[in-house]
């Protein structure tokens, strides 16, 4: 067993939640999402992000709109749908429960 492999799996499991958290704050362009995740040290590449955004959109958790750009073609900005907001609330409750469980086990 390799710590790096486990860490990678943990990050993949949290990625969807983190993307929804970012989009809850504001609509974002995919490159902006990648940049924010990198700043948070949750490294993501476009090859990972775009299929996840497509899946979330197909599940009606995200929508997007095209916005004209001053530097090139229009950009696709993603935002949460009402279903995405509800899903995020459920994930937040699950995250709280999980962190409480881990902290309990860690501190006892």
C-alpha cells in the first residue's frame, strides 16, 4: 500500500464536493476552477475536470452559459442549478458527519 495512492483517491473523492463549493460562491469558467483548485493544493488537470463538469451537467447539478470574451471566443461559465444547491447541502451534511467521525476516532 502506498500513501500517495491513498491520498490521490481521497482527493478524487473530494473533487466533486470542492467544485460544487466553488460554484456555489460564483459562476466560473473551467480554467478559473482549475486555478482555484490548484491554489487550494488540490491539483487538477483539464483532462480530469472537463469530464466531471460534463457528468455534473448531465445529472442536472450544473448548468452553463456562454459569455462573450474580450480575448478570443466566448467562454462557458458553469453555475449550480437548484438541484445542484440541494445536492451540495446533502454533501455538506455528509462532510460534517465524516469529519466529526474522523475527529472522534483520532482524539479517542
